[in-house]
């Protein structure tokens, strides 16, 4: 049984490497959290956690935050902290949102409103 579990972990690591850039994959696997694969459509990029655009900021938790974190990591290459996609909007996620906003010339307030959702779901920078 233990041998099978080890093979599953190895398979998950290989899969993570196939869907994420190498640096991000190793960081996520090391942290024990692998984000869902993000997919681009004509409507934008979605990672499978949340498809809306509700106001989200520090202290929030849940699917909206996981979507933000996955988009920041996979679509834009920002770190959200050692825990990766954990669903909690803490200091690391806020910092990554501010860096994204600044990179696109938007108000760098760390709040994910409609404009920042558009930036997150748009083309990678």
C-alpha cells in the first residue's frame, strides 16, 4: 500500500510539471499544494475554482481566493506565499495582487474588483 501511495505522489509531481512551469511546479509540490490547471478561452482564463468577478480582498477565503491565487501563480508568474493555493487571502496574496496591478498601471490597492479580475483573466504579462 505504501509503495502505491509513493507512486501516486510521483505521478502527481509529473503531472504538475506538465501543467505548470518548472519553477512553479516544484514550488507547489514542495508546499504540498498543487493548483488546478488554468485554461484559456475566448472569455478569459479560468482555473476551475470560480468564474465570477465579486469584490475580494484581504481576509476573504474560499473558491474566489483560490481562483485569484491560481491565476496569479499560473497565468502571471507571481508567488502568493509558501502555502500556494490555500484559499486564504493573506499578506502574500495581497502583495501579489498589488504587484500585478502595478505591472498593468492600475491602482495598486490589493483589492480584486472588476478591473483586477479582468487583468487576472487576461493575457499573461
